[in-house]
């Protein structure tokens, strides 16, 4: 009896390998960001602000995947370093918007170049087709999780 390729990798092995890959990439990037004194959440928050402009802490937390208390600590840390600024929202003064300072902008542009280079180096072992297939597979997994969550 031959094993079909689609039956050769149990879902639990795929899950463990996905976690390990994420963990290893994240820790490698954190070592690269150490010279900027940035942790992963710091980098992710600054990077989001670079590309999206000023956002609320809640909006940043939803993308960076941090809970409210951790997100507040992250922004407090970045603000103390002068990398972000809190300002009142023009339409609702109770809402505080978080935006990059000029120092934060300069730092994240430099760190983003390192981030892109590291990811390119890591992914260079995959062909264009393999990258595409991996990306499509991850999109499908996320879609199924969303569907299952809605049904729960």
C-alpha cells in the first residue's frame, strides 16, 4: 500500500512546524532589531504606523495582536524613547491618536530595511511557486479558522 502525498504529513506536524518557523523567524528578527533596542511588538507597531499613519492604541493592537495592557506598555515605551507621539483626535478629543515622531520615522525606515533583507534571505530558499503555494495555503488555513470561529 502506497501513501499518498496528501496523507504523509499529519496536521499536528504541520502545526508544530508552523509554530517553530514563526518562533525562529521572530527570534532571529529580534536579534537584528536589538541594535535599535526594539522588540518585536515595538517594531510591528512602528512599522504599522509608518504604513498606515496615526492610529488608536486599539487599532494598533488588533493588527499587532497584543492585548490592551501590553499595547499600552508598548506605546508608553515608544513614547518615552521619543519614537511616537500621542495627540487628540480632531473629531473626538477623548480619543488619543498614536503617530510616529521624526525620530521614530527615521528609526523604523532603517529597521524595516533590515526586516525586509532578513525575510528575503530566509525565503530565498523557496522558488516563486513555492512562495505562492505557501502563501495560498496559509490564506486557506486562516479562512478555515475564521469559518470555524463563526460556527462556534
